[in-house]
C-alpha cells in the first residue's frame, strides 16, 4: 500500500486528499525524477541567485538556500536522501528539504516560478546532458572506426548488394562507412543541441509573472545560449524538443542497428568473417557447442525503443496551447529512449576495437564473377559503349579470368572507394567538430 504523500505543493490547507487519486496523478513521476533531480537542483540554485538579484532574497537568505541545495545534492549522492512515495515528484522533494532545514525561508524558493517552468528547465538540462553524452560516444565510435579503417585499408572482403556477392571491397571501406556516419551523427547532435539550448526558466506557468525576474542571469548561470522568450511557446515546446532529441538519437541508432546486422551475419559459421570478443557473446542453456551473439542482437533490437517513445509522446501532444497534466506522460518514453540509446552507444567503441578479422575467409569468399564490373568498366574505358561492355561480360561469366582482389581494390580510384578511402578528410572533419566542443 502506498503511504500518504506529504508536502503537496498545491495544497492550500483545506483540500480533502484521496490518496488513490493522488497516487494515480503522481504516476511514476517520483521514480523518473531521480534522473532529473540534480538538474532541478542546479536550476533551483540559479533561480535563488536570480531572486537575490531582484531583492526578493537578501544575501544571507540566498547563501543559506544555496548551502542547503548543496547539502541535498550530497545527501542524494551518498544515499542519505531518496525520492520515494512520500513525495509527489522531485520538485516537492526539493522544497520539502529546504522547508524542513530552513523553515519559512525554504518556502520562499518557489517565488516567481511554477512547477511548469521548473520541470521544463530540468528536462531541458537533461536533454542537453543526453545529447552531450551521445556526442561523446559517437566521437569515440568514429575515432575507433578510423583507426581500424587504416589498419585494414588493404584487407579484401566481399561487397554485397541484396545480400548477394557483388564486387570486391575492403575491411577498410566497411570501417570507413561507420566512421563517416558517426561523424555525421556528431554534426546532427550539435545542431539539435543548438536548437534546444534555450532557457525556459522564468516563464512560470506559461504567462510570465509580475516580477522583474533576471532571466538573463539564469540563462548565463545555466550556460544556455539564449532565453526561450515567449512563455506560451515554452510550454508548447515541451514534447517537441523531447521528440527532436529522440529523433536525433534515432539517426545514430539506425547506424548501430546496421552495424549489428552486419556483425550478426559476419559472425555466423557460413560467413566466419569476424569473431566477437567473448564478453559480447553468451552460451546456450542447452547446447554446449553454442556461443550466441546476444549483445549484437540486443543492439540490433534497441532502435525499436526510439520510434516507440516518439510515437507515445506524439500522441500525448494532441493538445491545445499551454500546460496540461497530460505532458507528465512525456517523461517516461523520453527517458526510456534516451537511456537505451546511451547504453547502446556505450558498447560500440570497445566492440569495434576488439573485433577480430578473419582475412583468409573474406578473401576466399571473393570469386571470379565478382570482377565482372571491373572488366565492364575497363572495356568501356577502351572505347566500347558501357551497355555493350556490360552485355559482353555478362555473357561470359562462366569463363571470366580470376584476378587478385588487391588489384581490384587498387584500381578502384574514385574518391572514397577502396584505393582512395579519404580517411584523412574524414579525420579532419571529425577533428573540426571536436574543436567546437
């Protein structure tokens, strides 16, 4: 049985509380807010300083509140304070702590703000944190992929279209696609961060307040690049910015899914192109001969959480302007999607670094028919119209001469192809993005 909540922020002292209804309204907020409370405390610090700037608090009151906010942070880190069913959410927990420690002074902290802008700013700080962590993982993935692309620039492997052998390719090219895709993901994460990096604190319940709040101060203090100016838009952006973040994470997760798909094929006995590190596999519960690529398969399935979360938030956002309690429902899917993506990204750099490449198996899988495209292009460069060259080679597939995979790779001189992977250009683009951070 859920124990009675204490310190309901909106209770005017004469409200008859039905605790079943209260538990329904609170939902999983208090659990989800464990991910937000440190950001909520950070925003509360900035708000307290802003109140002192406009004379609502004096310096002594400001310092006392800031000290207790620091104490609460430390108590959370040490496990001496926990968000649980005593509280409606993280906001009420913070105010409860301050009131318990500082009495009437603690009740002043909510002057000029609403839970509406309080959750907005905590969520915005959380989104920024998630994007920064994702950016760091994408950078690691790109860097590892570039190193391995250089290591295996000349290692032949079959190239596939439609899962059919097509032309000779290289392990270097396979790693290079990973590098370039995650460099693009870094740029996209930067663009999304810039879009959402706006401070909603001070917009209150969505219509401002009759106080000359120092919103520029809180914007600087919280390291936002700008204010979110219009209070109604601040409320209307809730859910939109969450979806934008998830969509951006989803772009990188699509690449993770494709890596996982490739590896789930390449590690089979039928391919035997690569071998996974032991820690990325598990044993069968019944078949002693099996080592299963469970981590790879779970990485492959992880993308599904993202569109599911986006769809859930999108359905909630069928609302008119302003704040509505429905918006509380955006927290759960947001955090599920973000945490799943970060967990997945974090596994990929070590995976790519530890992959063992079976070069002989890859070489053996390249047969003479895979040089057909090279031969058609060679005929075309000698003056034969390409479509005629295509037909000539296609008619003689059974008698094509065997060639060296290395010669095929060396002849592939178009920019980005096996003989010219342009790894230095990719490295330079990565480093340029990294310098912005």
